[in-house]
C-alpha cells in the first residue's frame, strides 16, 4: 500500500479554537461542482467551489448553534442541515438561499437523509424518534419510534423500499417505508459510542442497494443483506480502533472507512482487502466520494477539510466506472422524461431498481428471501468460517439474477406503477352513504335529521325516507326508483338524489323532491349527458351537484339553474348548511407516502362569496371519511384514524381536534360518524371488521363526549383540562354571537344567560384544577389558573382551598390578585362624579357598557372574559352610595381569611346562585335618550342587577 499525502486546511475555526474535538460533516453535490462542510462547534455552513480551489468558501449563517448533520438532495437543488439548536433547515442550492425551517425537535439533530427522489427527508437525533418529512409541502409523513438511544445514522436504500437507522448503542433497525413497520432489528452490532458527541455511529447503503455497511464491534466493517438483514461478510484490516465513518465509491466497488485510530482505509469490496491507507493528525469524522471523479473529501474533528485526489491507483478500475443506473427511484413520483429514459434503457440492472410497486414487490421479496435464506443455510452447514462468505455473496447475486429474469417487461411495469399512483387518490364519496351491498338495504343518506335507505330489485329500487323525530309530521311516502340512485342528501325541506352515468348516452340523473309545496308537481329532475354526478348537497334555498367535469352546478329548489362554477381539482365530498356549501377537492396528487393532499372551500350561495378556503388537515396515513356541519353550523371533518376536527375562527382560522377515537374506542369497534353538536359526537358503533352500519337491525346512535387528544398530564388531570379547553372554546363562540347580536340591537338575554352558566361551570372546573395543582406541588400553575376565574366568590373559594392545604404563600398571591382586580375595577367608579342631569348619567352608562363591562386584564387574563351585565340605573345614579361601600367590599376580602374552611365546590355553587338572583333579564338592551327620560321616574324602583364586574356584587345592593 502507498501512503498518500493529503493537505487539510482549517475551515471551521470555532471548532479548532475550542481545543475540543467535534463532529464535522462533508457532502458533495451530484455534479461534483461543490462540496459542503459543517461542524457541531460552528453555527455556519461552508460551501466550497470545487472548480476554483483558491476561492474562499461561501458561509451560510442561519443556525444559532453548531451544525451536526448535512444532506444533499439527489438532484442537488436542495441542501438540508440539522443543528444543536433543534431545527432542520432547507436551503436552495447552490445559491445557499435560506428556504424554510422544515421541522424542529426537542433535542439536537444528529442525522439527515434524503430518499432517492428527494421527496422525503428523514431526520433524527437525541430524542430517539425519526421524522419522515414530505419536502413537497413540509408535512410530517410518519414518526418512527423504536430506538432506545440517540439516532446517529440514517439511510434510504436506493430503491426507496427500506430505510435503515442506527443509534448510539449500536442497534440497527430496518424499516419498511410504506407501512412504517420494523422488518429487522440488529441489537448491539455496532460500537457503543457512549456520551462522546464527536463520535457517531453511521451506516451506508451500497449504490446498487444490495448491501448495508455498518461499523463492527471488532474494528471492522460488517456487510448485511438488504432483504434478510443477514450478515454476509466483514472487512477487517489495519484499523486498531472502532470505525466512525463510511463512504461508498460511486460504482460501489470501493469503500472508504475512517477509524478512531486516525487512519482512513480504502477497501476493494469484491476482494475484501484494503488497497490504500492514510494516517492523519486527527480523527476523520466524515468522508464523501466525489460523484464524477476519483476524489475523496475528508474533514477531521478539529474542522480541517481537505481533498484526497487519485484515491484509486490508475492500474485499477476507476470508482466512477460502471455506476449503477438509478434514474428509476422506485417511488410514485415520475415524469415523462424518466419514463422514456427507462423504456430505452437496456441495462441489466434496470429490474433491480424497483420496477414493481410496493404492493407487487412485497410478495416477490418475501419469496426471494425464503429461497435465499435456504441457500445461505446450506452454505453455513458446510463451513462457518469467513472462507464460506464469498459463496454467500455469489448465491445472493444468483437469486437477484433469477428475480431479474422473472420480472415483466419494463415498460409495462412503469405504466402499471403510474396507474397505481393515480388510483391511490381518494375517490369521491357522499357523506352518510354506505357502499352497495347486494341483496341488502343500504343507506343513501344518514344524518342528524333522518335517513334515506334503498333496496335494489330487478330493474328498480325501493327508497324509504325516515326521520329520527317521528313527531315532526306525517311520514314521507316511499318511492320507486328506476334510475338507480346511489347518493342522496336530506334536510328539513326536501331531499336530492343522483346516480352515476349509465346507458348508451352515458347520462347521469339529478332529482329533487320537496316534502311540502303549495304547487303541484314540485318535484324536478335534470339529465347530465357525458357528465357524472359525484356528490350532492342541499341548502335552505338551493341544490348543488358536483360532477366529474369538476363543475359545481347550483339549482334553486324550484329547479332553476342558477350557477355553474369550475373547481381546480377532483371533488372528494361536499355538504350544505343553510346558505353555505362546503366542498373538499384534491389539491394535488397524493404524496409519495400515499397521503392525500386535500383542500376545502366554503361558498355562500346568498351573497355569492367564498368566506373560507384552505388545506384540509388529515392524520398521516389516513383518508377523509366524513365531512359536514355541526348542528350549530361549524364546519367539521373526520378521518379514517378517528380524529374529529372542527374549524374555528381562532388564530386566523384553524382546525381544532375535538375528538380522537384511539383514546376511547375498543380494539373491536369502529366509529361511523353521523354528526355533532356543541357538546357531543353522534356516531354508530360498528363491530370489527364492519366499517359501516347495516339498515337492519336499525342502528343505534351513540353519543360520545368530546375528547381532545391531550398529552398525559403530570397531575393526572387530563379530564379536567379537556373540560377547561372546551369551555373556553364555547365561551369564545358565545361572546362572538353576543357581540354580533348586540351590534344589531337584538335581544341577547338568552345568550347572556348561557354565558353566565358556562362561566360558573368553568370556575368550578378551574377550582378543581387548582386543587390538583396544589396536591401535585405545581404552585406556579395554580397561580396561572386563578387568573382565569370570572367570579369574585370563585377567587375567594380558591383562597380557602390553598389556606386549608396550609399554603400561606400561595394564599397571599391569590389575595394579591384579587385585591389588584378589585382596585382596578374601582378606579372608574372613583372618577365618576354624580350628576343630577340624567343625560350625563346616561352617557356614563354608555361608556361603562362599551368598556367597563369587560373585566380589565390586570393582571392580563388569558381566559376569554365576556361582556358582563350592566349595572342598573340605580347603581349609576347612586354612585356616591356605591363609593361609600367600596371599603366594606375590600374588608369582606380580609374577613375571608379568618372564616371557617369551606368546600371550594360549595363556594362556587353559592356564587353561581347569588349571581343568578342578581342578573337582569336584558343586560345588553340599549335605550335611546328619550327612553331614558321616560324611565327616569322609575330609577329608584329598579332592583339591583348583576354588576358589570362580579367582584363588586357586595357593593351594589
């Protein structure tokens, strides 16, 4: 072996100046024009121009801490970096322009890897989980968890069937990408790197994807089979300490390894011997072969970077000769150029690169595994030493050739794969409809109002319409269907039916049937020639049908064609509520992970507007199973993983997960969603494997309380926290309705009653949470919770709770919060001077209604505080009397410290009872000045009502 000299130059100075070793990385772009380096002790990334070595590197300074991982996309247009600052960033390449923070972790990142198509980025680090991120839209496809230590190495096989990962304990796991399941686990096959963060276990797939190279525990390299994960052979040479870095040559014939002994060895894999060696001053932490040349880039643990030229002697085969053709990436993203390239290819390796879809390759792979495993066992019986390893590789190649010979024509494989990609997009479905079941009655529609069922006979079908509330009126007569309707929608006014295209003219029929009408022959139907109805929906005054031509056809209930609108994607489903039509469409083809990319929009048919539009969130790996409106008109969706989401106006419009079936349902149950109201989910429980209910026997509606997918609480109070969040949501919605009705001069007394009851219930929930916090020694959390209380007596009840638990410091804090809120509310009263002129009093009342009815945030409350009920005119006119009683109100607060210990729940109930007695009937009713004058004589007769701030209830009598 010849010892070659490689000069290294300092790139990452912060690493060397610290005097401590760090983990440094290096990668090449696909063309070999640039190399990129980074160090875990330096927050900058260096981009080197390989064509002009004298040119200083371009520095990318976007991370706040050291960069621990780099990955280059296969087409060299995107660079990914991971850091100690827990973030993963994407850059445009080679410009280096920052693109996005694609994900974050809770601990430092240690490994990144792109798949062959660049559509998936795997990221992992010290928190032991692996995220598979769709680079198309930035969503997380899967999270893989099985490692018991920091994940330090990742690698997709070139066919993108599997991914391999390794952790600091030396455990290697084979993952199947389609399902995210574990195929093989190899425990403690690599060195345990311990707590030294400058040494990370790594692994690397051979360019043809047949072998996985992993550092061994005996200062060697172990090669494992791709499919069986069986040990094939080892490379053991002059390394005297464990191996810490690996790099395959572009053609897979050579392997470069770096060890803790500061040596880099070059291996001829076929001959299983080292053919080159170089001794460095410091440990080399990363290696990278130049894709188009006989050059190896290296970087050591002190941030010094260099290029080893002419690595392979000229007398031997070049590392860039006979590079495997990998233009077919084995995933679902293809373009026409790639297809044409594959059709014209005559390479014998073509069928090795995943010409089958996942579904097709799995059985073939398993069959191949069985044959290969048997062959390897026979060889093991003859000889168990290393000399028998060479035939094993030969048998592996024979098995691969046998598989190549049995593969279908390449063109047919590509076409079938393209067809499979299209077929994975979710088909359109009608909410509340069940699939065709030969010989059985099925549901065309099942919602909160009723059900429409059909039974097929020869040449016709029998349709029946039933309402859940049988007292609503006379039974709707059944009908005979000669069109073969397969979908329907139902509301209080009528029902609409549609069928798929049929007959010689390929016609689809749409029919509307009203339940009541003053005119005869109000039923109507429309024929759509060469166009198929996919989904139907009903509103108060309109009927809508979404068709295969991506048209929305809108009719009046009388049958007048009103609008024809175009969609920008195939429809998935639609639903109507009063004036609003909600539609879900495909925003693009499904992602490589087979996830749907859906978009929703809401159209207002009365004013021809589109108030809402955006992406529809789904649980990774799921599809949409139900879509509609709640009884209150809230847009809602449910996916196949059982997660129910409701659209809210908070945070600029977002989807809130109100229910997750994985927490509540039994393993042998499936929930078929019917609808929901403000408090509960209505569904039908189906026993596995049934996913849909049967018409006979009549299904029973099951009511499920909302269960937000919260994390496990350290206090075990998930149920209380669930109630707390739900109450806050309802309070926000009621407040919004009160403000809208009040602005329109409408009576809000009923909503105000509901808001007050909800505030009282929320205070009871908060008091229970405060008790849990005190028992769990979470006093800071208890202080946060007391600021959410709405009623004065609730705060006093909280003080009594902590006093009884002998927490004087916390009781003092609660007292301070109460006093501060009381004093803040007193200030407006102290600055108000009584005036005999009633108009002045009236203006004072208006100013209080507009501003002082909302509890002032001092300290600022994160809980939604609602418009409290206005003080009566007696309280306003008699301001002097009120001021005199402010001191007793504060004295009452001091007296609460010495009273006997009472139950927090009883205290809240008393507060709710007192507040109910003092509440006015119409607190938000605005009056004109003339009305105020007419009522002036009756001011003294008005009883004391609920004050603007409940903390002042004692001062207003």
